[in-house]
């Protein structure tokens, strides 16, 4: 079933958005999740709020599609859209019996026919890889069946298989006990976060709130937070990673980025290449009451990081990789440690917040101020949610860093999308420098005026 609805009455500020919501699962005893129920949670959210755009939005729903070519056609339509795109997938993952690659199970999928009746995950990645950087988000609420979970239970291998080339948020959990169906906990919590958060809140913040609300992070499930976690396994073991990634199997595919060229090595060794997006040029921020850079997080905070097992302190290896330009590797190690903190201490624990801070600083080093801003805002929101005072130095520092990084976001649409929640945070945490809130509002007004005339 396909349901297409639009929201064209909103004033355009960041371009019209497009959302493709797919709920797919086999029938009968093979069904592991109430995928349609998961979709209903997000389908009830107003389209513009779902996309975070005020320029109107179209939403297409696919419920229990049976043909992978039908889903591929809709993916290509979404990939061709010029504005922001959200692809939401609810259901279950399986692997084909020959290549052992992940597939999204569809209505007629069985363990023996997955190769022909399920949607190969690499089709999704290939279609969205050609879109402009930062314009596409993939949101998932999935369970992995007994054939897929053994491969995906390693977070780093799962990152390579599922997150390569994608900005991926969501949850992948193991299959529930027999004769039971998993509830779409992440989707329900994410929809609630959309309804209860300031308009235009970044996906990083919505994800953190959904994880906390759904009580995820303490079990075996995998949580994807938008980080670029797909990297090659290092030649030698790194002290900075809690788990060593398994090498890619000969039958699988690996995505590599070498000197600006993305190479997909498929089965049999054939390679396909396409140009990776060029690095964003270094530019000065807009001259609107620039906020001086706050000091980096104190060394004392780093000493409070989680130390699972007898592994040496990972910070040195992580930041050594970042300063050497291996930003994806550094982000992957930090994400793995955050996953460990989520499982052992919970989503709003001091350990989990610490690793959010580390990832925010890594985004700054990788010259991704929009991502750094999102993460620092998520840190501030988590601390405030824990009852920390607005004038606490850690809370003020998080908001100051978010504000500072936002000033360096040169993409007007990204900066405009981040502005509403930053204004909300600045209203709660004005900081110690007078005029900070007014400075955010002035730049937001300039961005809005420019979008009207552009």
C-alpha cells in the first residue's frame, strides 16, 4: 500500500522536504516486528515537523511492500529530490544465503528466498550516496533475525555493513523470543520526541531523547547516532577501541575512501568508483556578534571516562587518529566507547555524556561544525534533563561550544535548521557573555531573510 500526502501551506525557509516511510516484514510466523505499528507513530507527525523544514514536505508511505524493485523505485524518487530527504525503515533484517549481506525483509521474504525477495541494503546506500552531503537522513527501527544478528552484533562490523556512506540514526535489536513480536519502542519514542521538542531540533538531539525515553542502551541492541562509523580495520590493534573489528568476509562488499574517491569493492573484486564530495573550504563565520571559542573540555573530565575492562585509556589513540586526519577512524572508536557506556551505565549517565562530548570535539577537529553544534546541544540538553543548573559550568560550556560551532556553519539551510533549538537553549542558558541570545536571533533572522529572497 502506498499513501502519499503533502504539506504545502507552510512558508518556505529551507526548501521542501521529502520523506519515504517504509514498514516491511514477512507474513505469518516469520514476522518479528509490528512494522506497520512503528510506521504509524511517525506518520502521525506533521510532515514539515518530521522533516524539520518549513518549506513544505511530501511524505510517501510503503506498508508491507512485496517487490524489492518497487521499493527501489521509491528510493530513486527520494534520491532525486532536491531538498532535504528522510528515509525511514521499520521491520527486520536478514542476510542472503550466498553472499551473507544484509537485506530488508519484505512481505514475501523467507530465509531461502531473501536474495530475490528482500531489499539489499547496499541498494539503499548506493542510491543515496549521490546526494549532496548533509541533505539525507536514514532513520531505522529494525530487528535482525537469527541469520543476521551474528554478523551485526559486533558494533564496528555492523557500522561497516549498515552505516557506510549514510547518516544513520536508530536502533537494530536481536530477534525477540519465539512466538513473540517486537514492539517499535524506538519509533514511539522518536515520534514523542518530535512532538515534544522545539521545531527544527537536530536529529542528534531527537535520537538521544528517543534512546532515553525508550530505555535503550542497556541491552544488546545497536544504536546508530549519525556518526560515520564505516572504516577499514586497522592494520594493527588500536588501544582506543573496546572491540576489534572483524575483517570483511570475501563474499561481502567494502566501501573505501581513498584520496577523495569512494570505491565499492563488490563480490568477485570488481570495483566501482565515484567522486566523493570535495572537502568544505575553510571560511570565516558570518560577522554577527561572534562568540569567542570556549576552552576545550577540561582534562579532569576526560579522567571520568568509562574504562570497560582492562583496556588502556582510549583517549590518546582516538585523538592521535583525529590529529593525523583519520577522522572516521577516530569517530568510530569514540562511538564504540559511547555504545559501551550506554550499555553499562545508561543513556544519560555521566559516562555516556562524556563520550558525546568527545564526539563533539572530534567533529570540530574534522571541520564539521554543524555536527559539532548538534552534539554539543545534545550534551547540554542531557545535562539539563539530569537536573543540572543552567549556570553550571558544564552546561554553560556545552551551550557556548554549540553556539561557537554554529557560527561556522556555512550552509545556510543547515544553520537555519539548527537555529530554533539553539535559540531555545540560549533562552534557558544565557551564559556569561551579554548579548549571546540576541546574536543567535539576529543571525537566524538574516538566514531567514536570505532564504526568502534566494
